[in-house]
């Protein structure tokens, strides 16, 4: 048993107890009523960092939720790693689909089950414990800074300005993030690309009040019907968006890179079985992996209006609503796409209803080259722990703040994720395998070692 494995074995119960204390805080950033919990989580992170060995840790205000910052500077001449994570989590609805209460963490079948178990409390906590190990054993090879925010799940609307305001304090050589996934438990991978995001709320209004569907149905436009028709027009029979100009800035991935992506292990039947669907769908001419990694997409994330209670109510509703998102590929500007969608959606609406589109949030895509020292250090670290060279992989997900970091701080980010597809992040019964949690703690110190050697 090597030193890090011995340290984990001796402290694993404490690690989990401390993590569970963080998970029990219902820090849901999208719900205003949970604002006090954001401060509890920030204070908890402050204590975690100080106990782990940070020279200082402080809570900073933003225009929204707080940021916890900590650092340990051992030598200004050495490289500096800036660790980013987030303390906020997604809402838990529908609660009735959870096997156990979402904020009462439980270990079952070798996994931690709870909201935030993976995204991002479990993965963020690995960095605190890896840091603790390096400090306690006097093996920390470089300076470390931590930036834990409270608004990632709502698009980090205030962190960019906070970074601008504290640019000098945040100076570093690389940003290290664990908020992504690996291809499989036995197939390590490093996320080299993230898709961007544009997100809207649409409101469709017909009559000025709800009407009797028998007396007015067929004579007055139904906002829900019209909203459904508008949404249906957004994607054609080949799975391509119909918004004029949408694809103008999309960079087509070369045949060579597509061939490299195709080498990543992927079992389509297992994929379908895992989510209980009989067939897959998407843009014609692309594989499933390509559709979720290198192509833009359109999704309705929520839709509502009219009567949705128990039993029947014959009503022609006054309003209908939808929340809609597009995942974007690098080089697509989310602000430009937000404008194109709004103009198109409002332009094609019939005169029988009024349509309003509000942009909620968005972010740019991101690509990390595989020839930079930080990537190569991560690659060696994974190989040491998993016994395999990690596969460079483009994720379908979005972390909007990552591109902002590069723009504001001028630093590249390395995405060392340890989550798995089966972790059900953003869904009921989110979970995180203990094996991945402990492997992350083993891998992260090796990244520091190799990065410091290369620096």
C-alpha cells in the first residue's frame, strides 16, 4: 500500500463524514428561498479548506451568491494551480422518484446516493482531501488556490465580474476542475472540449384570461397548441435546426478527429438499455458520440400551461410557457445564437397569439489542446492510477464559466473528471461510486507532482 492509499484508508470514514455534512446543506442556487443555505455551504467550504491546511480562506460577496476562496502559497517561484468547483446543486424535483431523501446521503451498493454526490460536492471535495494529504505529508510541490462558487448551476452570472475584480489574487498557471465524467469506470478520459449553451424562456399569450374550451375552442387560438407548433418547427426531419444563420459559425470537425473520437469505447445497445429507450435520435449523418460532443442541439427543458391538476377541467388557457436550450459548439457565440433564436421564434409566430422570448443565461464552448503541459500531467496521473492512458474526449455538457476564465484570467483549464454516466447528475437518485471518489483523491496529487516537474 503506497502512502496515499494508506492515508485514505486511515481517514476514509472521516472523509465521508465531512462530505456528508456538505451534502446535507440544500444549496439549490436556482431557488431564492435557499439563499441562506448558500452561505452555510460557503462557510462549510471555508472550514474544509482551513482544516486541510490553507494559509487563509475567506468568503467573498458577489451580486448573487458567495464565493469561497482559499490559498496556500509555499513559494512564489513555484507554479500555481487554481482549483475551481461549485457548492450549488440542481433542484431535486420530482422528489417522489428518489429512493432515499436527496439531502440525506446514504451509501448503498458501493455508491454515495444524494443530490450533489457527484455534481459537484463529491468531485470538488476530492480536491480538498488530496490537498490535505499533500499538506499533511509535506509533499505539496506547488502553490494552490481554491475558488468555490455558488452559481454554476444557473450559469455563473456573477463569477466573471468577480474574477475581473480579483484578477491579481487569482493569478495562476492552470485551472484544475473536476466537474466532468469519464467514459467508463475502466476507461479513463480527459474532457478536452465543452459545448456552449444558450437558454431561453418563452411565453405565449392568447386571450386575456382562461376561457371555456367548449364555448371558445375552435374560434380562439390555444396558446399551448400554438407553442407546440412553434417548437415543432425548430428542427427539421434530419435533426437540424431551422433557425436562419444558426450553423454559420459551426466549425466542421475533420475526418481525422472524427476517426479519433470513434475509437472511444461505446456500446449503443448498452447505452439504450441504461436509459430504457428502444431507438436513438439526432442529427442525420452523425454518430451518437458525435451528436453529444461536436454538434449543436435543441431541447425543450420544460413546458407548461393551462390546467394540470387532478381530474379534468375544460379550459382554453390564456398562456403557455416553455424553457428551451441549445447546446453550442466552440466558435458559436451564445449571445449571437440567443438573438437569432428570439428573432426567428417571434417572427414565425401567428398573429393569433403574442410571443415573448427572454434569454435566461448562456456561455461559450471550450477546447483544451492535448499538447500543453497541464494536459500531459493529467494524462500521466490517470495512467498511474488506472493503468491506462486516458482518452481525450469532447463532452456534450457545458460549464459556461470555463471559457470566461480563459477570457478574463488568460489561463487554460484542465478538466479532470471522475464521474460516470450512471451517476444520474441533475436527475433523481444522483450517485457517485466510492471507488471513483477515492481514485480521484489518489490521482490529483499525481497531477500536482507531474505538473510541477514540467513547470
